[in-house]
């Protein structure tokens, strides 16, 4: 068992810079955060933890702003370890204003080594270190001060064991020749985090029932979700506090022309009509009058025989490769990507085949399979 290290509480810029100086020469630094976002769009940082094998540093972001020294440590310098890092990267982007790089996400690393695509931290520690972590502080209020000694110990263990986990994972990745795959996936994760604002216009593509809408309804939904994403970020509100995907889908489906029609949409409450009615109706009007040539075609129905045939054939390819590699199929390709491929094939467009290491393993087989399915059809 890794002994509990010294825990140092950091609540001044000087102490934070001194801690950075202590770990600056390390090869690897483990990072974690505790945050809240129940009432906000941006995560509210409550605690920043880091460790490089010596003391576990617990930074109080309620008292100390990110310093330039810590920004450099995050964006440059040693390799940083995080587990299930997507929301942590949001915390650092909002609190520190920089990306975290170079980065290894130990959840992604584990997905490349086994059949569990999203193993939790506690299971990961049990697997690699043989220790069972306490769960007593899982739902702590990390914004309360002072933190208890139990809370501090719990937070410290989130980074202390991460170093031991990575030591085992790295050796396994190198042995299986997958270290380059991991580096590629983690670099893409960092790139995706940097593109969060630009992705607002693509949010609508997450809607599973988009194929049930016509082109103008889809355009309305695209405009409505793009507006909502920008507004919740600007106002720092949870999405559901402004308008949920379900509600915006219902508005797009009806294409209301006035406040009366908007108010009759299921789920639309009078306060929304009063506060946001003009903005919502303006976006719908833009979609209703958009140039037809600029409208994207409606997605193909996933229930059609041809679509099902393509999807089934591609799943067979992905499942066979996943079994050969000993990983979960979704680690290789998400269902959404397979559906995009099937639509492109059936529409006669260019195939958005996977790239990088996934492309090397799958692209040729998927293209061949889709051509064979087309010949049978």
C-alpha cells in the first residue's frame, strides 16, 4: 500500500508558486479537481489537487487565483495524469484559462487495455494497486470551509494512487504497442476541449430523433440549440434552466409563427415565452425563410432496411476487430460514427472513414464491407 503522503494546504499565490517549483522537475504529475455545477454552466472549482510522488498539494481556489507559474505547469512541462478528465479540463480552462498538456487520461488508457470502456477510479485502483479506496466523502460539499481531515485525505488519495496506476498502465501499453494510440487519443481530447465554443453549432447533431424532422425543422433546431449553447455559457446557467434539448426539439417540430403558437408547444411555460419568446421566434423565422439550397438534407431513417443492413455489416467488422484487440467495440467506433458512415454510403457521398490508428485498423475493412453491402442491395 502506498503510504499517505504529507498533505499541504495551499491558499496563497506564494504557496502555490512554491509548490510548482517543487514538482517542476518531475516527469509525471497527477491532477484532480473537486467542483460544483448544479446552478451554473461553468464548473465552480472547489479544490485543485496535484502530486508528483512527494507531498499531495491541495489548492483552495476559493482563496487563491491561478498563478502564471501554475498555468505554465499545466500547459507545458511534465506529463499530467487525469482520470475521466473531460469535466476537469473544463475546470482548468475556466479557472486557469489554459489547456492541460501533455496529458494522459487513465480512463482512456484503461479502455485501450481491456473490455471496460469507462472504468471508474476506485475500480482502477483496485485493479492496479490492490487497494480499496474509502467512499465516505464521495458526496461531500467541497465548497465548505474548513475541510475536514477526512475530506483532505480523500482528496489526496485521488492523485496519490493515480501515479501508481499509470506506472502499471504505461508498462502494459508499451508491451502491447499501444502507447502511440493513447497519445493520439489524449491529444484529441485536449483539442476537443479547446474547441468547446466552436462546437455550439454542432450540438444539434446529438439529437437521436433528428431523422424524424424535415430540413427546415432541422435548421430551426440547429439555430435554436446554437443560440441556447451560447446563451447558457454567457449567462453561466445550466442548459435545462434556459431550455432543454427536448423543449427546443418540440419548438422546431412545430415551427411556431407567433407567441400564441409558441405557448401552445408542449412544455413551453409562460415565463419562457415572456423572457425568450422574441429570440426563439426570430430563430424559427430565420429557418422558415432560409434558402432551400442551404438546408442540410434530413438524416436517413435508422429503421430503413438498407440502413440497418449497412449498420449490421459495419458492426460485424468493428466487433471482430475489438475482439481481436481485447477492447470494447465502442472504444473503436461510436454508434453515431457508424450511423454517419451508413448515411454517407446510402446517399452516395464521400465516406467519413476513421483516421489515425483506428483508420489503420478499420478503414479498409469498413470501405470494403460497405461496397459489398451496396452490391447486394
